[in-house]
C-alpha cells in the first residue's frame, strides 16, 4: 500500500552473488509503497538477474555501466538526491 506524502527516491545497488535475486522483491515492494527506485547492477549481478527484470518491477531503466549511450552522467545524476542508497 503506498504511503501518503512525498515520493521517496531509492537507489538500489545490486552486486553479483546468488542471493541478489532477493533484491527483486525489495525493488517490487519499494515501488508498490510509492518509492521511485533506480537500480544499478554490476556485470556479475546481471548474470543472475537480467536488467529487464528490474525494469519491469520498477518501471525505470537500469544502470549497468558508467558509460551507457544516452546517459553520459547517469551515475552522477543518481547520486544527487536519493533518500536512501
């Protein structure tokens, strides 16, 4: 159930490891609670859980590289105003 009040911005960093699949549940629950969730995946994490999974759960693009086309400063933008990392 979404919480009334200002939208919270969460940056969820996911690194490689067999338990990283649990971050899918966290991303879904935060989104359902009304948070804006931006996911950052390491290359190793993307081998366990594909970026498209997080995109479907959060409705937002997933950052998988510091040098993605079209997102020259995405890693800097993500660091500007999160409520939780």
